[in-house]
C-alpha cells in the first residue's frame, strides 16, 4: 500500500479503508462471540449456536455484498469479511484469551498505516 505515484489521496483513502475493515471486522467478531457466549444461560448451547450462525452469515453476506457491489467501499468489505471470520471463528482456547490479541492486531494495522502514509509523503516528489 505504499504510494507509487499518481493520486496520493487515493493511497491514503485505501489505507484508511484498510484500517476500517480490520478494526470493524475484528471488533464485531469478538462482540459476536462474546454476546452469543453470554446468552448460553438463556438459550442453551443449541440456541446460542444458532444465533451465532445467523449473525455470522448475515454479516459475512453483507460484507461480501459490499465487496462485490460497492465501487468505493469494496476494500472495506473485503477486509471486514476476512478479519471478522478470523476473529469469530478462532479456536476455543484462543477465546479464553480474547481482547489482547484483537487490540494488538488493530494497533499493528494502525502502525502499518502510519508508516505507509509517512512513506507516501516522503516518496512524493511533488512536495
């Protein structure tokens, strides 16, 4: 995602789209698992699992619809779909250690975007 000439604003927009997809996908995946896991007492394992699958497939279909249908937000839809699936479908052992890995992932993506933006500014010969 390093700027290679042309429109610098387009590179910055793509970096911001990347961050939105990663952040929303990771956080909604964690919230989906946490919400459905906390409702096991009310709905039981079967009801909670069905609720999780309905929410999961609804959000994945929405993200893929955005990816294939929106010319300006397709990259957000793609990144959301990938990181939502990664966050929501992790093994049970990883769910017990929730939180920290998601925040580290989002922080590393933010740092990558800041470095890429800095490189875009430094590499732009028109400034």
